[in-house]
C-alpha cells in the first residue's frame, strides 16, 4: 500500500451543513423503512462538576448540543414523512442565569430547519402522531443499557408507551450505527483536526519527559496542548503509563513517578468539535532505547508496518490483523517469549480450550473505527472492507506483565511452556509497548494521518530536543476553530 504524502488540510469545511444532517436522517429512514423514530439526547449531568456532552447518536442525527432534548421523525416506506421534530428545553432568561443560553422552541426552526416543540410535549406528541399515522412501531435510539437498574432512557421510553398499548418498541441504535460507518468529507476534516492536535501533544510530551517527573505532569501538558489548540476535551481518559503501568491496557490513574529505565505508554486523543483522535506512542524515560526496550519496540513497530502494508482501499480489514499476527508470532518466537509460531497454551484449568501464546502479550484487537466515538462504528481492522470514508486505527502492542507466569492456568502443558519462556519473561518484565496510528481510506489510498515520530531514531531525536515551552499554536488550527460553529448560538 502506498501512503500518500502528508496531506495539506487547508480547504476546511467550516461545519457540518444542514444538508448533511438531512442526508444522515434520510439514510436512516431508508434503513428502518417504517416507524416512528425517536432519539433521546443526553440528560443534564446529575453531578454539578461534570460538563455536558451530547451522546454521539443524537449529535450525529441532529447536531444539537443542549441537554434533555429529543428528536422524532415519521418514516414511511423508507422516506421521511413530514417535518422532523426537535424537542428542546424552553428558553427561560431567568433560568439561563444558571444554565447559560438555551435555544428554545422558536430557535429550532431558524437554526435547524426542524419543527421545534417543548420537551414537555413529547409524550403527547408521540401518542397523537401514532394515532394520526396509524403507526404502531416506535424505533428508539438512546442509551438502553441492559444492566439493572434501567437506564434513564429506558425509563423514558417505558413511560412514553405505558398508556399506549398499541405501540411496539424496537431499538434502532444498530441502524444508525450502520449509517455512521462511512465518514463524509466534513467528518474526515474534523478527524484530521483532532489528530493534528494530538500529534502536537505527542511531540511536546516527548520533549518534556525526563526521569523523576510524575505521569500526571505529562498528562497535564498533553491536555493543555489539546485545549489550547481548540480541542473540546480528551476523547477518552488520557493514559500515561510508566514501567509496570505500561503493561496495563487502560491504565489512567497517571500518578506514578517515572524511573530512568521505564518505558512510557502514552495513549491519548483530542476531541475536536466532537470528533475523536486516538494516537499512542511509547518512549523510553531517559530518551534512549535500551537493548531490551528496543527488542520489544521493534517487534511492535514491525507488526504495525506489516498491517499497514496489507491495508488496501476496498480490501478486507481482516488482512491487516492476519499480517500483524504473523509478524508478532515471528518476533515473539525469536525473542523466546513464545515456543514458536502458532504455539498454543491451555487457556483454562480444565485444558478444554487452546489459545495462541501470542495472546499472553497481545490481548486486544488490532484497531477500531474513529469518529464521533473513539471506538466508532466503521470498517475497523477486524471486520468488513476498508471502503472509502473509513477512518480507523492500527495499534498492535506487546505487554510483558511481571506476574504473567503466575496468572496462567496450572496445567502440564502450561508448565512445560513456562519452563521454556521464563527467562525471556524475566528479561522483558514490565515492558509494555503500544504504537497506534490513525488512517483514512480515500477513493484511491489509505492515508496515514497521525504523523508523530515513531521510528526509534525519530523518537530519540525528538526526546533530545530541549524543552522550551509548548509548540506554538498552529494558525490553520486556530482558523479552523474560529470558522467552525457549534450551531447553537
Ligand atoms: Mn485505540
């Protein structure tokens, strides 16, 4: 696969246009065919100290960023019937002293071109539309976690339908997720912005890091870079994991003092206008890879390069995982961490199942889609094809946990394996490496868009640069922020 040259991101689309929101709703209508679609926005956070974030499904469908909203449209034979309705909180100047501006019902028409109604009228509206249309299927989009107690959204749907026994409720989350798989040019621009900001933070973190520093100092710089460049927030909890913490996949306590011999995994992502980046770099605390660090790092980087080489537009995403797995098997075997290519172990104490020995060190999948969610629907690196408009990560890793040999089921086969791999596990203990990059499939190429240093010599050179304050703000990014409305005035 040929990666295209670093793309200039200048022809920025200022925002996602009304016509694109209409196209998204039209695509959903086509998918569901018939029914009343009801999407629930996120509630005002109950804890005072949390910021409001609209859920991705509602944001995708409406672009509306206030709490306690709902969206309703009637679909007949795959076509939207009438004008969709956006239910919002009323504008109340006295209350807005506390909450800030609310668009209010009249603003819905002028800002969104939808019919606006007070959220208090939701139940009445559902009942009357169901009666008038003779429609009996309510297609719901929201947070319907199956865990008990029922989520707020599930309770809302239950109360909406409690007095209307003719209404059958069907979840339509999956239908909307399917529509979200392929990103529009405007969405890809937002993703690029988020990625560019994240790359700046990775570079600055490499310049800053030195032994004796705490993980939270690195986290603070990363998140400072995010916000000062216009990111909304981190798109997930910033992971800065040093030494043993580098082997914990979702470590985010970020409060350990960094020692000279540590590897440091930095798995970070900015969110820009709602769109997520997800970029991981792993660096040696003292700025120079030791031999053991180099062994593991090179194995991970080789697996990533193998996956990249297998990435073809419209080609199967599975090919990427296959290539990475083959590369990791060869490397792990050479390092003595597994008994050989394709070797297995008993993954339960009854020895009923065999698992790849590779999985002792690499226990996650190769990648995932990125978009409004950091784990977004889309042709990721384990299923489907890399169709144009796919945005995804490739992120192999090797994590040698110090206690690995103590947590493997105790069977004869495993004991034999442990005897063979113990020296290598001890040699590489507490080294965790993940390298994660972001990619976009265009019409004719798969483009690498997260160009932070990643070869060993590049990382070492970046870490030798003297820390001299954060990188200057990028003029194009500032302009992108200025020209990108939040739609809600
Ligand atoms: Mn990721």
